[in-house]
C-alpha cells in the first residue's frame, strides 16, 4: 500500500474531536484567530469616524459596549457554543454544514443548498479584502511615529501582498510552526498595551453593562445602523472558528478563544476607549496612539507580521473551500498541489491564488487606505453569518432533534443580531460593499452552472443505456478480440457498462482480458474509512464494477482505492492496468436544450478547462488514454 493509502488509514483513525492540548491551542492561535486578532488595528478607528471622530464620554462607553457584546454574543455564544456543535463528522465550514442539513431537510433542501453555496461564494469576497485592509492598517501605523513614510505605505503594502501570494506555491509547512508563537506574542502585546489605558481610566470596565449600548442606540436612532457597520468589523473572522474546527478540534479553539484571544481583544478595545476619554480631540489611529513613542515602530513590525499570518489563514481557507466545493460537485476540477507530505491541509490551488492576488492588489491600490477599505469590508461576512444562522436552525431541528419552539427562539436571537449587522453593512454598498457581493454572485453562478451542467451530462448518458446483457453477449462473439492486460474504464454513472467502454470496443474491436468499470463517488461527509473505500461487484468472468468513495476533504487517489478493491476480490492487476476516460466536447442539442444558451457556453468553457482525469485522480500519465465524443446539451 502506498503513501496515499497509509494517509487514508491515518484519517480513518483520526478522532472526530481532538482533546485539548497546549500545542493544539497554540497552533489554533496561529491559524484561526488571525482575522479576529488583527481587527483592533482598524475597527475602533472606523467606529469613532462614524460618530464624527470626537465621541462624548457616554458615547465612547456605548461604542465599547457594542463591541464587547458583539464579541460575546456572536463569537463566544453563537459560534463557540452552538455553531461549532454542528460538525459534519468533525469538520466545519458552511459547505460542511450545508451537506449536514440538506439530507434531512426534505423539500427545503434546495433552499438550504442555495444558502450554503452563496454563503461559501461570499467567503471569496471576504478573502480578497481581508489581506488588503489588514496589511494597510498595520503599515499605516508608521504614520504615528513620522509622516516621512506616508507616501510609501501603499507601495509597501503592495509589495508585502505580492510576496505573500507568490510564496503560496512553496507552502507554509515550515514557517507555519512559528505562526502560533507570533500570534501569542501579538495577543500578549495588545493586552498589555490595552491594560495601560484601562489602568488610567478604570471606568471603561463599566462598558460590560449592556445598558450603555442600549442608551447609545436609543440616543442615536437610525444613525446607529451606520455605527453597527463599524462595530461588525470587530467580529469579522468569527466564522473561521467553525471553518477550521476540523483541523484543530473544538476544545483547542474554544480554549484559545476564552483564555487568550477574547481577554486580549477586550483589553485592547477598552484601552483605546480609555485613550479617547483622556484625549477627546484625538486624531489618528487610537490603536497605535496607545503605545509609547519608542514602541510604535516595533509594534508596526509585529502588526505587519500578524496581518500577514491573518492573510495567510484567509488564503489557505479559500484553497480548502475550493477543494470542498470540487469534491461535492459544485466546482470544476482544478489543479491542486499538496505542498506538504505531513500536513494534509497544506494545499495550493494556483488559479484561486492568482485570481485572489490580482483582486487584492487592485483593491489595495484603488482604495489606498484602511479607512477607505472599511466601507467595502463586512458585507460578505455579514451575509455569510446570516445564512449560517438559517442553516443552524435546521441543524437544531433536524439533526439535534430540538423542539421546534426551542430551536426557533434560540435561532431568533442570533437572527435578529445578524439582521441588524446585515442591514448596517448594506449601507456600505455605495462605499465599495458591492465588490465582495458581486464577486460572490459571480462565483455562485459558476458553481450552480457547473452543477447543472454535470447533472445534464449524466442525464444524457442515462437516457441511452447500454444493455449489460447485450454487451456481455457481444464480448463472447469472435468479432471482439481479447488481448492480454487490464483496462479500467471511468464511468460517470452507476452503470456497469459505461459509454466510454462501449465506444472503445466499437472503435477498436478489441478489449483487454481483465476489465474494471470504475465509478468514483464523493460523499457529503469529510472522510471515508478504508473499510468502505471500495465496493466490488463481479459482472462476468474477469469483469468487475468497482465503486470507490472519497470524502469531500480527501485527496482522491484512484490507484490506492483500487488496491482496496483488490483486497475485496477484484482481479485488477495494477502493474499493467491502462486507464480509459472520455474526452467530452459540449455542443448544442438539436432537441430542446437541457441548459440555457449562456449557461451551456459557460459550462462548456469550464468543462474544457477543468483539470484532466489523471491529474485529479493521481493516475500514471503514461497509462492513461482518452476517447473523444460529443455531448449535446
């Protein structure tokens, strides 16, 4: 058994929820909390700007209370307690949640699929803005010490981001080990800096009382919605706790949040509030103003490192999301490279990386400052959080079997908060909030068009089935020569006699002595145990139909899967096996088309450029043959 099969056994033995370890919690600090942890760089500056830049003492406490309770209710309660409980065999993320609930939703499954897909598509929109606003906000801190470098902030940010995306091809397995210690240092520093402010003005601790938030909202009326758009920046990245749950487990993530991240964030925001109380006319970013002059430049360096780590986490998350979408049948096959032989999650998707890089650099150059980018930030994440709540309600009702009233009341609390943030972020549409939404809509169209196209291809094959008995009878005739060797034919359906096999025999008038019809299936759970990897059915003498299954988080290695089938009685000889698959050309159907014209053209482009079968399934290229045909859609 090769390395891929060995990895499969390790995955089979992996626990669904890892126990708490200090190493696991430290690793979670370096990956999960980058976005949340760097939000103090720009959040409070944005919030203060929404109230004119010089809030009164009562307003300052109200702003802090809004941030405090946003962190507590949305991250500490909603995500840590409820959403992270809705795991799909130990894995998280909105696509995993979608797969978990749709199977038990009945007629609502279509609606839930749309919600899950659109929420996933919006994560790409968040992924192009997070690196830009994070790196810009960090480098802008140098302006607190001196204005000499102000013209060079944007060029420096462009260089940092360019280097970050260019380095993705090499992976982060080596340097990833230092992400946790750097982020731990970051949280300690922002907690200490914040504490210095709290000690000067201890009355800011009173903001833990939600009455301050209520008074602020009542006093400012509809203007509070604009403020909530800034407050929401404090909780962007909260969805990462759920998305990365499969890598670290619930306990390490929750422990890191409650023991390190949340206290550090609360102290940092409280310290910035204390600074505003001491200096009502303060200009500039209150985060860097908190630090003494001698510490500003070291803090800028540390902040830049923290934002690079936060950006890395977003990029890696986009890669993982792409792989999940591919395996679940919502994205065309893309070239995916494993960048580490030890870390399963270390992958690189070139087309996603370079597309995100171009978009991120364009946004950085176009907006030019973190203040300007704050207007574009939040619309995608707030929509994803809202859709997550909708899916969570179905998990409460259909998976956990809660009483409908309990599930409804619990979800309603989160829904009202999500709707408030969603409405607040809609006010940012004209300021650039349309950008991540537009990108999300485009990716959603790509995903749904691909899925509909693949389903149409499968239906076109099912409508003209080849009779198994008739084909097997034809093999016994002397017209079809049998030659030594093993042939493996990929089938897009469950039929034992795929169209590519029939076409091969019709053209060549010969067939290998040993034949395997192979159906590859991707399940809606993350990993398939090796014991269930392959299902073998013998159709005739030296003729088997094998169905191999992979989870949506697995790298599909067909050769390793066939080795499992061989152990179950399939007579495949992997040493001399030749693999056959169809090379399809999508054309317009003369009959009523199965797809709209624009959708067929879009699908045809994706289908033509999708990764080839040997690359996707790790097949030896010198033993792979394609048979061309046209598919009318």
